[in-house]
């Protein structure tokens, strides 16, 4: 009997990120993050936002004021987790910033799955390498080799231009 196949867990959770991100009140960039255990069971999710009870006024959400108060999606996913996140997988749309990267390592998350290399930076790379955190990049929307290499080129250009910059969302 031929088995029916569904989309991969990585594609499933990366596709879900847009919906999680849509809860964010950030007027510029909405980011979602999901944490999944060894059995592909979702145990945490979060989006970028101010801490609980911090007022979501337009003034606070303006650049650059918001950078002082916003908690990134990765951190909120860790805070909201129902179970310990050690040895779990974190899904995010692009490279975590260096601050999140060290906390991800501190929480003992062992695998990161991202859509693109956007926001790639040397500190995050080094933390993930030294802490033995596996990084998988999907490159969204690539259905054949030709579009894949063209997307990879675009991603490479993007990551080159943002390299060394701090998180700006
Ligand atoms: Zn971050």
C-alpha cells in the first residue's frame, strides 16, 4: 500500500510562524517563534512585544524608542513554554540577534530552523557553533534548483548587507 505523505514538520511550523507573528503590535516588523519538543509537539510560542502590563502606546512603539522595551519573539517563546525547552527545536523566520542567541543557548535549545539567513551575524554564528546548536535554513518558496540558487543568491546579498548590524526590528 502506498503511504500518503504530508508536509514536513519543518515546513509546517515555519508556515505557522506568520500566524503567530500576526499577534504582534509592532508597527514595523512582526516576528513569530515556536518551540517544539523531540516528538514535534509544540510547547511554546511567542511574538515580539512589550513585557506584560507595559502600555502599548504609539509613542512607545516608535523607532527608536521601542528598542529599549521590546522583548523578541524567541524570548517570549521561551518564557511561554509549557515545559523545559532543553533539547528542543526553535522555529523563527530569520537569524536570532546575538542577545537572543545567548539566551537560546542558555535555555539549552539544541536546534534552530530558520527560513532565510536574513540578520545573520558573526556573534550568533559563533554562539551556535560553540554551543553545538544545529542550524537548518529552509529558503522558503523554493520548488526547483533554479529558483533555489537565485533565492540563495538574494539571501546571500541580504545577509551580507545586514551582517554586523544589530537587530533593527
Ligand atoms: Zn533577538
